[in-house]
């Protein structure tokens, strides 16, 4: 049984894992960079080891140093959180070879679903509908143009590896395709060390809806409902909610079954997410699988009452899931706002620096996952997210009202944040009516005065 876990991450997700471990009676080891010595995950873990310099490449991405820390501290398992090495198949293999449990899927599944072209082919063979596109990676521009013409413009060029919007470009004709094809390949090569791309038909103004998966090592695969992640900027999610205001019961059931099929095709274990695009007619298409815990997992926890981090640890321990699909109840509505250290009025420019005052909202139906505090210095080396505000209630209307109220009392001074932006969205009629698609943010920013931010 797991008695001690190394947390190979930082920020709010590291704190989230520490809290789950403490409730389970499991010891924790935090690893940290020189820039994070004052971070709460360092202060609150049972032990902490510095693994390198401020840059991720010198610390949180150094698998060798993380494994060394695990061996020095004699841990049983490593939880990678999200980002960094969480979807690195080689790192998962290293853990396995060192007899350290990797709290996530097997390296084989990470590798299979990490290559988006392979993932598409895998789930297609299992009967899951994918977006029309190339049969695999295309590295030749001439062949790529032929594929784009066959699919019909607009098309989207996507890196087979990685995520976060890097190596992803949209082309509307032959001329723009030639340019974007090479830009996408160069971005992918720099970001992921793999310049391969594939081509898909671009679905305009879809909903981005993902299903949470849990699977044990005994063959049971379940879904915990969906999250609507359509409010995005440059393919980065800003707001997530569950359930989706767009799906009806029939569509939810069909997509849930498709998500389980996709996970089974990948021989998946632990927590993961199946992502779909849904068009205006309700037709849905698989786009990818995230083989890790998601930033937005708290909305699913609040809707279902299931602690996903604890379930991850139980599955890694070899335990069976203690419930069936029919046992999972969706009794609340939850909305998550990602609070980033950015200035929305200046094109979301990052805003690192010292937080002079930090006050998190509270009250019934409000949850804040954050590592920030008054006096905390936000380093410029990492993702700009400093917290997540999750508000929930019996209906979507209650969750919306509660989100607006909580945002109104969320105080962060000394830096710019996205709190005013989220507050404006919560009072926007389009969002209130549940009509947001992936094109929502561009439209919202074009019609909203920046002085509101």
C-alpha cells in the first residue's frame, strides 16, 4: 500500500494532492525549484526537496532529479498533477522501472493517446466518431494541401504531440495553409520536440465538451459526466462548468458511452478525460484524450461528490472502484473560473510580482483552490494561474449568482488578475443563457469595454 507520495508539481494542484493525502494518512514529499521556496506546497508537505533552478527545464521537467528525490526520500509513488511530466510516457516508464508507482495510467496508454493521430485511429476502430481528417501525420506540404482541399476549407493543422494551443493553426485557403502548415510544424518542434502534424476539418463555433473517466486495474471503466469548456482564449480554457447547459439527457448518455469506449480502447487505468467537439446540430466528434487529472476536476467533484485525487490513489493501490455507473448522481451545478495573473485590458499580458493583499471569498457553495497569499511573489517562470474559484448550487442559476457574488469579494492587490473579466462574463446575457461556444471570447472581448477589466 502507498504510504508516501512525491508530488512532482507545484502551485494549487500540489496543495490539492497534499490535502487528499493528509486525509488518507499518507505522507507527502514536495519537490520545488529555487523560485518556489516560499510556496505553500513546500511549507505544508511533510518533507520538501529542492530539485533545481527557477526555470521548469532546470527543475520540474528534470525527471532524473525527481526520481533521485524519490529514492532519497524512500517514497512509494509519484503523483505528477497536470502539466510538466504528467503526460510523459518515458517518465512513467522510469517510475515503473524503479518500482515507484506512477499515479496515472500505464506508460503504454500515455504513449498511445499522447500521439493525437494514433489516438484518433485507436478510438475510430472502437466505433467512436472522430473529426474528419487525415489518416495520420502528414509531413509533406503538397500532400497536406491535397488533404485540406479534399476535406474542404477551413481546416485545422494540429501537432500530434502536446497541447495548450501550441502547434495548432487554422487555414481558410491554399495560401494561408502553406504559411500555417510550416508555422504549426515549427511551433510543435520547439514546444514538444516533435514537428509532426495532422489535418482536420475545422468545425466552426462548436462546443468543447469533455467527459471525466475513472478506470481501475480490474476492467471497470466509468464516466463521471461532462464539463463544458467552451469559454476559451487562444485554446486555453478560462471557465468550465458541469453539467453542460447545451446537452440533453439523450446526448449526454450517448457521449458518455462513447467516452467509455474510447478509454477502453486505450486499455486505460486511473483518471483521464475524453474531449469532444459538438456542433450546433448536436453531432459530436472525439478530438483527444488527456491522460492525467485536469485543472477543472473540482467541478466534477462538486457535482458528483467523488474525490478524484483519492480515487487516483486508490486505483494506483490496485483497489477496485467502489461504485458502478448507476451509482453516480449528478445533483448540483458547478462553475469554475480560472484566476490568472494577467491583465485582460492589455491583451492578457502576464502580471508577475508581489501580492500585497489576498482575500479569498467564502460562504455556502464556494470553493477556492489556490496557493496564493498576501506577500506571495508570483514568479515569471510558470503558468499564470494563481487559483480556481469553484461555485456550486442546486441549479445553474444559483451557481451563476454565487459566482458573481464570490468574484465581487475576491480581493487580490498588487498585481493584475482576470477576476474583473470573470465578473463581467458572469453578468453577460450570452453566457447566462448558456449559449457560449468556442468563439464566445472573441465576440465578448470585441463588444465589452476594457475599462471593465
